[in-house]
């Protein structure tokens, strides 16, 4: 009976290969911004790496807490030298539960930037003031300004024509590649108005974005063994074949 060697194809990946695979995965951040003064509310934030070296920013009012009208968005960048060459443009509505009438597409006049990080207003949308400790004893207010401020719409609902619960935009740099790492562990602020069922509330919100989570590598599938004959078995088969060939040759002659 022939003996066989088991040859395992596709050996397990080395740690270097695993790191290379995970580093290529797109990064993302998801967090919420909460009030430090004003009516109770919540705004959810998503940051996502895009293939072209830019980052998509999505903001949406959590209407399960309270309806509100977005008025201002504020955030920092981890390297202030990047600020002067940031390019911020509107993105299409990514939310299936937000009507286009309630989705705001930013324009160039809505965007304000500062390398020194002193922006506390986006035109008429302001985020200044301290914490209402009686209502939000554990909240934090921004101690200084921001690198980027965006005004969303204008004050007042205007019969529902200026009532925005979400926005989305793309942030890229004219010469450098950006990722969510540039916006991790940074200050974020949101200004909302017309808060609550009576649409009379007003809220200022603040949070620090989280760190980028370390991706967990996908487990590699177990390689299947492939059986091949041992060299001695192969040699034996070769000799049998040669002997049979000579035998047939002798019969023919």
C-alpha cells in the first residue's frame, strides 16, 4: 500500500501580513453629542474614511429624544497646519429616514475655518456660554473655540422651509490624505434651535470624539490538507512504468 505525505497548502499568515491587511481597512467613528445647556436633545455623528483620502461627516438629530433644527456644527483637527487647505463640500443625503426637505446641503458661505482654533460662532450660530450645572451636572462646555465651524440654515423654521434634522459633507485636504485619525479625540460642538414638540427650545452641545478602534483581523480559514505520494512511491511507479514499456517493446519485436 502506498504511503502518502500530507502537504498543508496555504500556511497561516504571518503577523506582518495580518497587520498589512487590517491597516487597509477603512476607519470610522460613531458617537453622540449631548447638551451642556438648554433643552434635552441628542445628535448622532458618523465619520467614515473614503477611498480618495477624504472623510465623510454625517450629523443627524435623534428625534427619539427630541426634534430640533440644526443650526451650527463645530469641530477641531488634530493638526492645525492642515486647516488652511481643507476643502469641505456637500454630500448627498445618506439617511433613508430623513426627507430631503429636512436635509441641509452646505454651501461655501456656510464654512468658517481658523488655524488658531478660536471659532465659537458660525455667523449667527453661536456655541459660547457655560454649563447649566443644575440640569446637566456632568456636562462639559468648550473651554475655547474650534478650527472649523459650519452654519446650518438660518434662524427660524420659516414655515418648515428651514427645519433641518441632518446634514452630510466631505472633508478633504488639497495636498494631504486625511483619515478619521485626524478627527479622533477632538472637540465637537453642535448648536440646535426649535427644540421639542413645541419647537421653542434652544440647546448647545459638546463632546469629545473617541479614539479610532483597532480593527480585529478576520480569522483565516483552516487550510485543507492535500495528499501527494512520497518520493519513494513516485520512484516505484516510475520504475513499474519503465519495465512495462520495455516488456511491450520486446513483445512487439
